[in-house]
C-alpha cells in the first residue's frame, strides 16, 4: 500500500507542468530605461538635495539611452507629494503640470521649486499652505511618453530638503 501511494505521489509530481501566466509572471520593466543622471541613491529611490535657504529649485534631469532608437516625446503627467506616492497616485492623482511638456529628444529636465510645490501640493481647500521644512522628503513620479507611443512610469524620485 505504501508503495502504491508513493508511486501515485511520484506520478503527480512527474505529470505537473509549468504553466505560463503571461502578464502575471514577469517583471514590469520598461524596454527603454528612464534614468535620472543628476540624482543619487544609497539603495532605494534616486534623490536630489535642495536647499531651503537657497532658491529652492528642484531640477531633475531625465534621459533614455541614445542607443535605444527612441526619443522622449513628452512628459505626460507628473505627481508630487510625500514619499508615499506610488503608481496608483499617478493614475488617480491630479497632475502637477497643467499640460504635457513637449520634449523630442533623448534627454530633458523637469524644473520646479519648493514654493511651487507648496502651492500645488501643500495648499488645502481653504488656501492654507503647509510649508516645507528642513529634513523633509518630497517625492515625484513621472509618466513619460516615447515617440512610438510607449509610456514609461518612472521610479519614484525624492527631494531631500536641506538647510
């Protein structure tokens, strides 16, 4: 009897096959990578540092490889917020930019400021602004459209606010 059960279990394992789960069984990595050359990281999200005492300019350089054969058509949507923003925020949140930013190249820059961030993200329905403070982290996500219509969702990029 034990041999029969063993053979039955062995037959079940031998007859199992790998199933193709298509979209569910692969990483969602863009064919053309979008990078941020002026950002740095220590293992997680790329970040830049912005001085609160300076002009407060937030500037992200973005690029795709020149060898990809593609160009960036536009920055279609941008969302800003705290470091808890994610792709769901990009899909459902209000865009930080009013209209897509036209590009037509393999690199571009997105420029804003801490004061603009406060106005667009930190102003409540009563018009009160929550100011950005030193040691705070801000974050952005970008939806970028290539010349062939493919869209790339960037990794979340952060701003470390320093003195």
